[in-house]
C-alpha cells in the first residue's frame, strides 16, 4: 500500500476510534511535502462510501490535505452516513493528488479517462475526477460536474481540465 493511502486509512481509523484527527507523521514521504488539492475516495465492496477533497491546496502540505479530506470523506460526505468501526476492515482507499488545472476552450479538449473536469459558472463550481466508472464521454463528465455545482443546462460555463496522480 502506498504511503499516501496508508495515511488516509490511518486517519480514518484513528478518527473513527477517537473522534480526533491523527497527528502528522514525523517522516513524510516526498509526495506528502508538496502543496496540492487532494481527493480521498473510500469504497466498501466496490461501492462508493465517501469521497471528498479540495480543488486546490488548503493546507501547508499534501499530508495535511489527506488527513483532513480522509476524515471528511468518512464522516461528512452528505451522501452517506458516517463510517463506523464495524466497516473499517472492508474499506478500500484511493488518494488523488490534483495537478494544476488548465482552462480549455470547449469539451473537445476533454478526455474523461485522462482528465478530470472543473465546471465554473459565477461563484459555483463542480469537479469530477478522471477515470470514473460509467463516465465515458465529455458530455456526461460535464453534466455530472455541473449538477454537483447546481449549474443548469444551458448556463454559460468555463471549463478546466486537470490530471491526477492516483494512489491505491
């Protein structure tokens, strides 16, 4: 298991057991010292159980982003009840570290297998990670990201694409 994934798992296990965030590890892997947006996704038996993250860095390093977002995915994702101790052994984690987004002119520059998408309209923005099962084209990718942001069909939007480093 990659150190970023180990940290996400440890953060959730500690939080579920104590109600507190895990302290930052003393020896950080090189990838943990950078600054970047991070998403932590948790699955149980192959089904999504929680997934939350940050579009851009909100903490001083990736390690802090992982700890915060792992705990949020486990306890604050509004789509799911908080994770319980009984579930811990059944959980699988992925950590996506986001690369800097770049603005694109239109959907033709998107590839849902390679790029995630950010859809912006006014102050609303929605994000969808790349390589999501069942999302096979840019139209579907933009539709889902827009829906997450409360952006309605036909509203003018700005599109951004980004790559991720995915750790399992």
